[in-house]
C-alpha cells in the first residue's frame, strides 16, 4: 500500500508561470545564467541560484539567501499558496511524445520500508548537502520522478480533467508544451488515494538523492509534519520514456584501431557497418564509432550472466568487457577520460563529439527497459552510472512543496 496525499502548493500566478518555470540551473552555463538573471526578474533561478549567493561560504549562508529570495517572491505576489490541498495534474508534450502524471506528496515511510524502490547508489556527502538545503530553505521545488503500475481508473480521471481548461499552459523556448491542472474535488482526491493504496510498490526513475535527503531530514526533525512526505511526480510505466545513455572515451589506451578491433573480437562478434550511423536494434547490440567508422558489437555467448539483473545490462557488459580491460577505464564516475551523452542527442551528437576531437571513441547502447529497472530494484541491486536517461524532465518552480516555515532539530 502506497500513501500519497494532496498538498497546498506554493506556485506562480497564472500569468507568470511561463516566466518563473526553469530548467535545473546545472544545465545552464555561467553566461546563460547571467543572461537569465539579468533579463528575467521572475525566473525561479533568482531563488534557487541567486547571483549574490554563488560565492557565499559557508553554504548555509547561501541557503539562507535562497530562503530570503523565496519569501520575497511570495511577498511580491509572484508566488501564491493554494488555500486547499490539491493534487496537480501535469502534462508535457515534447517532440511528439506526451507525458501525463500526478504531482503529490509521498510518504517517507514508504521509502524507508522499501515500498519506493531504488536502482542507484547515493553518495553520502550529496545526501547531507540536500538535507541541509531542505532544512534551511524549508521548501522542495523539484519533484522526484516515480513510476507506478498503470491503472485505468487514473487514466479515465486524467482524460476528464484534461478536457477542462488548464491552470497553466505555455510552451518553453525548447518547444516543449507544459500544462497544469488542479485536482481539488474531494471525490477525485479520494479516488487517487484509493488507487495508490492498491499499488504495492513505486520505482524511482529520477531523484535518488532527493529521496534519501528527505528521509534524512525526517530523521533529524520530530515526526508529525510536512517533512514526513516529499513532493513527487508520479507517472505510469507506459507513459515514461527511457532513452539510452551513451559513452564517450578519450584515447584508445595506446592502441591503434586495428589493435582495438582485434582485442574486441575475443569477446564480441564485430561487424563493420561503414560510415553511416548505426543504432543498436535490440538488447546486447552495442554500437561503436571510431576512426570515422561504425561497428556492431555483440557479446559472445557465455561472456556474461543472462540471469543476473545487473550483469546482463549492456552498460555493465560494456564496462566489464571493454572499458576496463581494453581501454583502461576502471571508474566511470571519476575518470576524466570518460564522458556521457544522453540518447536525446542522437547518434549525430555522438559522432560529432568524436569527429571534432573532443573524444576518440563513442559507444551507443540499446535503451534500458522499465522491466530491467524494476528487476534491478527488486533484487536490491544498483545499475552502472548513467544507465538511463528518462523523460519527462519537469521544470522547477511550477509547484513548490513547503516543508515548514521554520524547521527545528530534534532536541
């Protein structure tokens, strides 16, 4: 049984939503950030990454500044707080793909008791950093992405609500349509909570550190408040789209291309594919681009365990059979010779990174399926770094979950 509840969001007024909503500040260069901050007085970047706070040390002073700017936005009427608890239906249309899901508050207890399952390792310093941030700012503006087993009752409810006028509707500069509806009728709220009581588990698609930090915050503070929950965007398994996350490597570990091919043939069937970009067509096909040519690599039978949910992942096969023994990449997270490119950039993006000399070799993988993610999570294991790139990506600032006005440490 999954516990989900509505909440009264702090959010931008209807006329300013398109100006407030922003991508994660980590996706902007410093020049782009300055441009946004100088030319848009309403962007949520003023709150989450204020220009004055970039060089503040210790960081708790920056967090205090974040809280102050957030309160300033509220005082100026850029943000309002809903009078009633609601769920929020969010729809995104990007490049012909439609994503529809629900924003609500999910129980930390479900996470701690493994009803919300993870497939990635979290890093303790990052957990602590996010926890400090939540505690000192008092709000959560970026929902965790969770996926649930599709339910016809929700599909029918969403279809009815989408037929009505949305609270927000705008297209961002990356040509993505965003819409938001409030679900505040008691019968609709009751239906949603009942549907999720029938769900046995949820799976984290994106936001492992945010989940972990919410759990740590709950441990720091006396139980019984809004911090017993965290904001999530819940989307049905069939709605979510999982892209490949591809690898780029600098250098060939002092090997020539013919030497590389010869070593690969010990564990792979290697098929030259010419100079036309080759995309893997099924599981256990790996595309390699090196020396202006594409190759199809298929691991030979017996080189991996097909029964192990992690060992049969193509990202794991690539790491264990090529990156480590042949190219000398032992740690993808820390080796500066390794890079990652989401599948949304396409094979041309991979090819360009190699052709312009930024990298020397690129590997494209077949996308991981939602079933593979679930198998890894159910087994209590973790996937290799950057195994999935998942859509949709929500904009920050559309709905804000206020944890508390003031948070108190346990005595």
